[in-house]
C-alpha cells in the first residue's frame, strides 16, 4: 500500500487531509482553503448588506466570527464543497431522500466524505478495492465490498454525516496500480494515539533506582503516573517507618540492659544494707571490713573510679572516721549506698591504722 497517498493528522487540518487523501496528492494547503473561506465570508456579508448596512442583523453578522473557518484549522462543508468544484466534483448527502430514491449500491460509487463534528475523512475506491483514508489512522485501512455498507451504516449510527462524491476524480498512480492487482491487509492500522501508547508500553523495564531518579528528576514531556508516584512515596514512607522502629527497638534494648545493670548493683547494695541492719555494731564492722577485703570488688572499683575522677585522695588525717559507735547510732537503716561505701572504706582504714599502732607498741 505504499503507492496510496495518505496524509496523517496535523493539528486540526482534517479538512485539508480529507481533500488531499481523496484526490491522492497535495492539492490543497491551509492557505488555499483559507482563501476559499474568506471568499465565502465576503459573499455572505454582501447578501446581508442588501438588507441595509445599518440594520441590526447586519451589525450582528459583522460581530460574529466566521462560520467557514477558525484559527485551529477547521473548515466548513461549504469550503470543502467549493474546493471540490474546482475539479468538477459535487457532494450529495448520502441519506437524503433524493439520493435514496436512486437506489444506488454503495460499492458502485467511487468515494465518500464523512464528517462528525469537526472531523473529516475520506473513504475511496482505488482500483477494485475500498480503503478508509482517515488521517487519524497510521495508514490506509482495507474495507471489503461486503463490509462497506455495514461500515457506512455504523458511521451513521455514531452520528456521522456522509456525503457521496460525484464526478470524475483525477488520475492517480495508486488507482492505476490497484486496477491490475489486489492487495491483502494482515493487520488493521492503528490509530495514531494507539501507536504512541504501544510504543510507550513496550519500553524496557527499568530498575527501581531508575524509577526513583525519574520521580526526582522527570524528563521533559514524560513524567510518572500519579499512581506509580503514590506507590513509590508510600513504599518510601514505610521504609522510613521500619528504620525508625528499628532505631527505637535498639534504644529500648540498650535502656533495658542498662536498667538491669543498675538494678543488679542496687539490689546488691540493698542486700548488704539489710545484713548490716541485722548485725550488732561489732559484726557490722567485720562485715564492712569483709566487703573492703575483696567481696563485691566491682562496687568498690566503681566507687574508686568516681573518686579518682573527682581528684579526691584518701588521707588518714583528713578523712573523718566512722566507728562502731556511729554505726550503733545509725545501724544502717537510713544510710544511703554512698554513705555505706564511704563508711566501709573509712572503717577499713581505721582498722589498718589500729593494727599498725598495736604492732609498734609490741
């Protein structure tokens, strides 16, 4: 079908495409069709002026836009009809009573022009076969003789106006070639929009990183679907929530571990304190000396580290001593953990000093 002339849609110039596809060549341009439209507008203005240029109808006509063309490229049926008159062609409404009385089989005609709202396209016989030359298609569509009447009836049901083209069309290469051969069409041509959508859908799948980059920096003219972007943002939010939950769980585990350590030390000191309260003053002294001698070294070590950090040094002459009479006055019930540890250290030092004094006397 390469020999068939087929203009594809550009803007709203479907009337131009319709005429050129009908005549099988670049016979009309937008400029030429605009000239025909302006000529029609002038003829209508002159008819309106016959009723008086000062009449209300005339002034209203001048203020209204043209009904034969607009800035988008649309042209009226009057423009198309006048353009075809140049080639000796005439348009007749297909479903008009005059034409229906003729009882002509559609396959015996040569071409049709179809219109719905502002769209025009041609159905023409080339050689011995019919083709739909709609400019919205990617190429000509073959129509069988048995399907032609059904195709036209379907267009009428959809609201199309169909015009029969009467007269001799100019010779063309495609018509001459298809008089000798018949063509077959394996696949119906797609609409221009369908071809674009299919090309987009056939793109290679991209990685998650590429998709994320496109969300952050979309290419001009493309962009991501609201749904894809929404799904991506939802996944990103869930990922951040999981990270936050992991951080919170880690902090919670560390807090529990630290709390268990504090409870362990506190429980041991409370246990020692309870034992002190149950002993006599002498036994309290021996118990505290026993702690200082080696048991619960981690408690004393922690206390010594605190004292070193505070730049405190133990001095026998400076530190106050806590003897058994002090313990008897306060048997441990109201002592804090720090007071107990300090008392244990001082009592151990006091015992050592007494022992040295005894050795010197001997």
